[in-house]
C-alpha cells in the first residue's frame, strides 16, 4: 500500500502534464483550472460564469477548462502544479497560503474583522490588493477573492457555548500554524486533518469537532456526525483564485485584461450565491436536527487577546493595527 501512494501522485502529475496548463494556437487560448470543490459549490458555479464571460469578452479566442472535485489532486498539489507552470489556475483557501506569503496568516488570526462589511472593505482596499499579488515571489498570482464567509466551531456530542467548552476537544484545523495557535489559544487541541479525510475522522472520533463556514458544514454532510454548530464566527478566511505567473506572463495585455474582467464579474456573482447558500445551509442543518448556537462572542474575543499581542512589533502586528483602524 505504501508503494501505491507515490505512484498515484505521479499519475496525477502525469495527467496534468498531458493536459497542459495553457494551450495556445491560432484560434483559441485554453486555460486549465483545477480545484477540490463539489460542482454544487458557489465557487464552482462562479467559475462557470467566469469561463462564459471570458469567451464572450475575447470573441471566443479564450476559454477556461475546469476540473472539479480534486480530480488533479489536493490544494497543496495544485499549488505546486501552478508553481512549475503545469497547471494554469486553481482555487485555494487563504489558510495554507501563509506557507508561501507570511502576511496571509492575518486571515487565520481570530477576530481580526469586526463583521462581513469590514472584511470586504479590507479585501477591496490596498491591503487586500497587495496580498493578492504578494505570492508572485512563489510564482503564484492572485486574481481575486471568493467569499468563504466566517468560520465557526462544530462538535459531535458537546455544545460549545463558551471557550471553556473547547477544553480537551480535538478540533480539526487546516494545515496552518496560525490556525493551530488559534484553536489552542481557546483551549482546544488543534489537530490538522485533510478535508477529504475529515468526515471519517469525525465519525471515528479521531477528532471531536472542526470549524468551517455553514455551506461547507452542510455540503460535506458533517452535520450527520456533528450535531452542534456554534456561530462564534472567529475567522473570515477567503478563497483565492490563483494563476501561475508563468502562464500569466504568456498572456498579452489584452488577454490579461479580459481574464481579469471575467474574474471580477465572477467574484460579484459568487458573493450573491454565497449569501443565499449560507441561509439555505443553516436552514437545512437545523431541519436535520442540528442545534445552531449563537453564543456571546465577547469571551471568545477576550480569550485570544494574548495571541493578538504576540504579534506586537512585527509586520503582522502592523497589519493588524492597519486593519483595526479601517
């Protein structure tokens, strides 16, 4: 079994190499985009709109071919394929991006944003735009942010109403050192688990809970195992649409402009879908018997102040101050 894993990974990479990241001929430029989401997800639906608009704007000379559901690998593998120019585009959470751009850890620090309006104000400011292109040093150029809402805790057998309720609970987090610090600062035991393995990990008690936004909680069917969902809204972590800088440089200025416009329009479309999806997801999990809890956030905010203070005197601390002043 151990020998099959690298063989499988090699097969995935080989497939991507055969597909090619970006096809150029006299009639059409084809950009290959891969992601890990279900086709029902609002981000995938927005990508379909992006492809449609790119075809329209370019008069049919450009298109995006989309490979959903992790067909070409997990987020880490897709990022690596972008870096070598084998894949043109992907969508990743901003969480693992802190491994490439240290400033991205701002999204994994709890209670940085006062609410959704403040969050989007920051994303659309110079701060947000600078973070998008900061990954170019790692050959990753951000084209836009998709809404992934706020992340909240859910647990199998125990309602979480205060930070004290997290004591001793193994809580799944993304592969982010800052996310680990966040859960640990609240008293939980942060446990990185890949998204694809999380349902089984919850079911088997490897972890007793996790944290994510309402649509992900619902579409993943984690509500079948975790019966308590606490809307503490500790972080707002956007999804990022990335393009390989190697591929970006191959596009001429007009093609870059068409692609950026198509992305911008898809971002606006996805934000509307996200709001609808959030409402529908919460209603669906309630109907399935999940207890949705709206706690007093102040104890959670107070519990993470030492974590905020640990960044004093650093670039991230300066960024925290800049965001707080907006």
